[in-house]
DNA sequence: AGCAATCATTAAAGCGGTTTAATGATTCGG
DNA sequence: CCGAATCATTAAACCGCTTTAATGATTGCT
C-alpha cells in the first residue's frame, strides 16, 4: 500500500498538502489538488483510516456491546436493537461495531476500543464495565436500567413494571385468575421488573399472587425460545389448567401455541395468549394473530443511538428515555364483556 | 486519558516495558509487571486500540459491507447473514463492523477502513469496490457471485439456478401449470439465476414458460416484503387463478397467505405456496407451516467468515463455496400422487 | 577473579496520518 | 516601489503504541 509520504514525494509536495487535498480542511489550489489526486490514483493510494483516527482521535464508529453465547443466534431483541441503532447511526455517518466478544477477566486485556461511543445491552448488576467506560472517557448509553441506580449514566429502557402491570391488569379484568407467566431469564432486570409489575396488578385487583405461576427461561434447560414456550406450556398445563399465558416474546408464544394445538386447547376460546412482543411482523402473521405488548425495541435502539451521538458532541450530558409498552389487541386473547376490541 | 508514556514515567520504566507488560510479547519480571499494573490501574490506563492497530497493522475487525436504505429495516437475509458472520468471527476473536454507509462517489472519500478483511453483500455488476479492495490489499469475500465472473475473487453463494429449478420441477411434478413467481428485485443476480432455473424446469417438463408469471419486488412499489406478497397476490390472482405461488422469502409468503385468506382461497387445497426461505422459525410456526427451500443463509455467512479468516492468515488464496438449497416439505403445498411426504 | 553468555530493560525509530508555526510567493494600496 | 496583508505550501512535532538494536546487570564457568 502506498502511503501519504509516497504520494507526497511522487507529486512533489509535502505530506501536509496531500493530507489537505484528501481531508479538504484547508484549501489547496486547483492545479495541485488535481496533480495530487492523479498521482494518488496511479499509485493506488487510499488514506489509512486507523492512522487518521489516531491523529484526530475520532473513529466515526459506535460500539454495540452485546454478549452472545457461542452457539446461539441473535435474539429478536438483539436484531431489533441492531436495526434501530444502525439506522440512526448510518444516517449520521457513523458505523456500528458489533462487539460480541465475551469479556475477559484479565485486566491487561481491556483496551480502549476504536469507537467514539458505546451502547451496551443488558448491563449486569454492578456492572464493572460502566465504571471502565467512565474512566476511559467514552460516552456510554445503556439499554436497560443501571442497577444499582446511577444518576450519571444515560440509558434507555422499557417501563417494564408498567408492562407487567398492564398485561396483568388486562387479563384480570378479563376474568382470568390462573395466569401463567413465561418470563425471561431470572437474572435480568427486565424479568424482575415485569414480574413485580404483574404482582402489583394482582394486588390492585385483590387477587392472590402466586409466584409459582412464573417460570423463567434458562439457556441450559431450553434449546430455543420456541422450545421454552412449548416445553413450559406442556409441563405447566399438567399442573394447572391455566386460562391465560403471558409469553416473554413472540417466539415463546409460538411455542405455547404449538403446545396448545397438541393439547387440543383452543386459542383464544380456552386459553388466552399474550406476547411481550419484539417482532411485530411475526405477531401479526401467525394464526391466531398474537395479542401482544408492543415494546418498540427498535425505537429503543434508535433512541439509544440518538442520545449517544448527542453525548459525543456534548460531553457530560446525561439523558434517559423510558419507552412505554402498548397493548395491541389481536386474536389470541378472549375478549370479555367490558373491553372493546380496538384493532391494531 | 493516561497514555503508555504516563504510566511508564510513573512506574519508572520505559514505554517498551509497559507495552510488554500489556501485550505479554516479551517476558517481564514479576516485580516490574506488578508495579506497572498497579500504576496503570491507579491512573486508569487502558491501551489504545487505535494506536495499537496502527503499529501492528491489524485491527481484529472484519467489515461487513451491506448497503441499507435509509428508511427500511434489515431484511431476514441480512439478519441471518449477520448471525452467521458474527458467530464465526467472535469464535475466532474478531469483531464485526457493520458498514451500512452508502458509497460515496467522491474518490477522496474512499479510505482504507479499520478492518483486516471484508465480507461484501450483494455485489453489483462490475462492482468497482472489488477492484478497490484488491488495490488496498484487503482480503475480500463476496456473498453472491461476482458478475462478470472473476477467478481471483472469493465468494459464497446459493446455487440459485438449482433453487429455481428445484421448486419449478417440484411444482410441475405436482401437476401445477399456472405458477406465480414473486421474485426479488430484478437487478439482483439471485433473481436472474432463480428465474432462469425455473424456466429450465419448465423446459425440462415440456411446459410453456411464460415470463409474465414472474413479478419482481421493488422498493418503490412495495412497502415491505409482506406487503409485496399481499399486493402482488391480490393483483395477480385477478388475472389468472394460479394454483401455486413461489414466494421470494418467508415474509413474502406471509403476505400471500393473508391475501389468500381474504380471497377465500384454501392453502394448500386451492393454492400451493412455497417460500424460498431465510427464516426457518417463521416458516415452521405459521399456519399452515410453509413448505420452503431452506437457503441456509446463516451457513453462507459463517462460511464467508471462515474463508475470509483463512485468507487473512494466508493471502492470495481464493476460495468459493456454493450452498445448495434443500426442499423442506411442510403444509403449504398440496401433495399429489407420486411424491411422498418426507417431513422434517 | 575474569570473561562469555544470558537476561531484563531501554532508547529510538517506526506505523500513517494531522496540525501548527514558519516560510515563500503574490497581491495590493499608498 | 516598498511594506503590509493575503495566500498556498512546508517542515516538524505529534497522536499512542510496537519493536529492534543496544545497554547494563546477572549469572555461570574456568
């Protein structure tokens, strides 16, 4: 590869001039510009992004940190997230670095990544990475609330207690009392928040809240979200003839629907199914179409990106955005008495 | 941010020593190591990835070039691709840079990106980028065949003529003659190849091949793949009572199914639907479950990554991999006479 | 003790750009 | 025609790390 020096020499100018020709930061006379460009073309010269980044301390890259287990695929959530983040970033001329590498615990392995800012998915409790990014002076936006609370860190999140409360309230109003909740993995804040919201709904209705009606997804036990929905439903239904089930995602709901089919349970006649959705298309096109809570994960993603880009221009702003879930009535829940169907 | 110099000074050693402590490329005595590490921790020092990359000419990042229209989302294909590429790369310690930025035509804007290799989706005809990567000496793997043919460039692709032929052959054997093909965008090589494969199948069966039974997706006309399937089916069925339709993707097939429902057409009794699938879950969980051609896009992605990583270690190897499509029989095609259901 | 061999550490030269202060060349008004 | 102002260009320092060749400090051997 030809370097800027080679081009400068061949064109009979200094590297500073060549630099200016390419970066356009300083005006260069038409003749010189042309000469340099021609030489560069002939030599097959392209400015080196890394060297440039080092000099200007900017990469025009946003990091998206999401742990990914070796074997399994990106979840619907992650995909929606990538979607939202990428869309916003590319509009502003930024690219996205998918950082799926597992964290090393060797402190010599931490490095200041080639990114101007970071969006971090699923922060863990007391996540040490948060502190590290602060030290590095790299703008950070979390997706999911920081735990413990931290006023100094930006984040976007669903209002997961509201989500839990809303579906609980809705189902209880429909007269359901034995409700199965196929929750996500137990150690996630979303799981905790949604469950507590649901419990609150029971309380508000003066209904008995029983924790054993909540199941948790586990990577070890369940091969895939669909399998989780299927297996959990098959098992749980043996114990108790639930009349409603809340599924953590559309795909979990698909598993439930399959189980229901096999068990000869009519949806929604005998069983109402409601999905905490992250894939609108899927929810809409399944039969029966899934009544669901629209989580707007993509909005979450683009908001995270927007906030991050904002922070990058204007350091030490902190900002967070809570996105409410919206109930979308479709065909997988039985509609009783009081409620009106509201369509999509 | 503290730099390596600061740490060296504070620890009373040279930068070379600090460098070795972090990179572990040269043994450093236990005492010195410890002292340096402590100082580094106190000062909040983290090695700068960009500077490091510049020095060692390696970024441990793989670029994934995929044009993305400003407004629209990642397609199922792209998602599967990201999945496959990411999985393979992260296993080998590489990260993935999503390069969704539209190409500039200003030659001063081309830069040698901070990547060790590139996977490029949907290369266009005579794609000038291919030549550019060669000049830069950056290993490149295409997803989709190069057009015109080029012996010097690695690529992975489905055998799209085979795919077209296979579904055509299958449907014709089932006795269908009026077959609608909802193909992808006309300017893509996949569209061309699949159509020609299909035409070949007609020829092989001595059936009349009519090009007007092929429709093409267009970003301008169709809001989404689902809409494409829906609209195209609604329109086309007015002209002719097709007995089979080949949908470009699962999502297109969903649109077709919806149209069929609205038109009162029974699937598969009155209409066989077959999807050139890129989302196995979706195909399996829809009612009726979609008979489809499994394209194994994810395999394509991880193969592309594998080849690329290989090339990065061992320059000037060229390699390509053609992945055959497999027919997966489910419930959306009517089974006639001769064929046996093979299940999944 | 004396000399070679071994080992940890260092100084300095890259990597390929950007940027600042200085230098020439040109223009311009008086 | 001269000095000031304007403009394009350059030389050199810098960004933060790696690496090579050189330097001391130890060790081993006779």
